[in-house]
C-alpha cells in the first residue's frame, strides 16, 4: 500500500540494509506522484524532429482505412477519437480521421532514463498522457522519476530531468513521476506539509524543495516498498548530501535551468577517433583500450564505469543505441527514420558518456553518505511526532491550477 512507512515484514525488503528499513519513503516526503505515461504507439516518439515531421506527413497523406492502419489504433485511441488538447499545446482537437494540417511542434521527452528524445504533443495520439503533468511543466519545473524496483539490480533509485518524462522503466517495471512543484512558476513545493519547517528546525536553516530533491538524489535507496530516503540527524551530513546532490542534479539535467553542460576534464573527454558509419548495427566495448565501437566507428576514451552504468539492470549506453537502431516493420510509420546516422546523435552520445562517467565517479561517495544518514537517522516516528506524518490526502492529489480555459474536443472550450 502506498503511503505506508513502517511495519513491513523484512522479507518484503530483501536486499536492503537493515538501517534503511526505518528510513522514510519518498512517497511520504514528496507525496504527489503520477504514474508513467502510456503512449500507445511508438511512432510518435523519435530521437530527431525531422523523423516525426516525416511520419506525420505520411499519416495525413493517407486516407480512410490506410490512415487507421498507419495510426495503430488502440482501445484508448482511434482516428475517430474526440479528446481535449493537452495543456499548453497548440494542437488540433478535431477527429484525426479528418486531420490535414501541419505537424504539431515536437517537444522534448525524457524517454526513460538518460534518453532525451522528441514527442508529438497531440492528445489524439497518446493513450494516457497524464494532463496533470503537462499543466505544471514549465521553465522552473524539475521532475524526480522514481525507478521501478528490480531486486538486486544496480543503478540509482531516483533520476531527475527538466524535460517532461514518460516514466518509462528499462526493465518494464512501473515507477512514479514526482514534480518538484505542484503549481506552475515554481509555486507550492511538492513536499509533505510541515516537512520543510521540521527539517529547517533540526538543521538550523531554511530547507527548500530543491534541497530535499538534491538530498534524495544523493542518498535514495530502492526497496520493495518504494524508494527510501534516510534523513540524517546530523546537520553536517545533511549539508554534505545536499551539496553532492546538487552536483548530481546539475549533471543529470545537462545544462537546463541555468546550469553548466556536463564536461570531463581535458584528457578524459571522449572523442570520435573513427567516423561512425551510416547505419551502425553493433555496439561493443574494449575495456583495455577504453574504446566504444559502433561497427567500425570508434569513440575513446570511454571509462569502463560509463559503459557499465545501469538502471534497473540495463546498461544505459546499450539501451540508448538500441533505441536508435532497432529494426521496424516495413511499411509502418516506425520504419520512417534517418537514412544515415545524424551528426547530432553523435554529439548526444558523447554527452551521455560524459554524464554517466561523472555520475559513476560519485557512486562511492553516495553509498558512504547514505550509510551515515541511515545509521543515525530521523525515522517515521520523528516525523509523526512533528505532525508531518500521516500525510494529508489532499497533498497526494494534484493542486487546482486551472484558472484559464483549455480547448476541449472538436474545438469547444471548457473551463474545468
């Protein structure tokens, strides 16, 4: 049951350190969460914008039954579905069967861990789009994506992205998406009522939502009950964890929200040593030479830790490559893609290697800090005494942010 913070049988938490069994759940610290998006069809996501526009053009050029086949109808969406526009998006709301207009402007999507792609933000194309997320996605928002629990799997329990996340798990296990703020423009932090004041009193200074997010990224541990976040009694441990977490968050968001793009020191930066071919089919790694190979293409130096970096038991570099090279059925919209490997994919791959290497460097520090926090932590009992727990039911629901009209089906405006 979500929201329960204790009394779980040890067998349910196999593989987690004993001190962490009494650590609070992230579900109680950042109580509003949203389930992953269900896109319903793969062709509405692509690693490049040009591909999405070509797929849209092919769809609207088709008529009748062919359009329905290309669309890939589901129980939730057909070309005859009538749905409202996504919040903040200027897309059509007429039935897709009659659509002949221009392609919707693609938006960035965090398509699972560490893979930023592009999405057609048209509600008629997406089975379950989670409009409540779109309403709070703006230039100040960050999303904490709690990864699905996989027993014994390596990798971080929580990742952060500035792009709208689909919450996709590499192992197919559902996680949760937790916006940092409940309202647009950075208003109303998604924290349990009274939590910031309680922590501020313990540590002797104001605690902001961004501080808790940074701390969470630094020390969170996966468990069968959900992500656990030990809260330290020692203010110095808290300060060290927040500082570490801020660096990890900045690395993960890759320069968004005013931060610096991730870079490795000179001499350690990966470079293309041999050009990547037009259609590479095999990704491999030579640990001795620190060489990443895409067929005859070569990139080095690539630290072994970047190659081995996993989330949910899946190597991130292998998954990123597979997303761009997987074969699609001929004649489908998914089969429409670049004729040759785009230069921007190479740039994105170099940056991904950098991100994974930088994160891997801090893993030992993260583990040690988590152990210190758990050994002398503030458990659910302390939060109950302070009145932070139990979390009010309203804090687990979206805030009311609809103070303007949104376009409903067939162009009819509604005020929700």
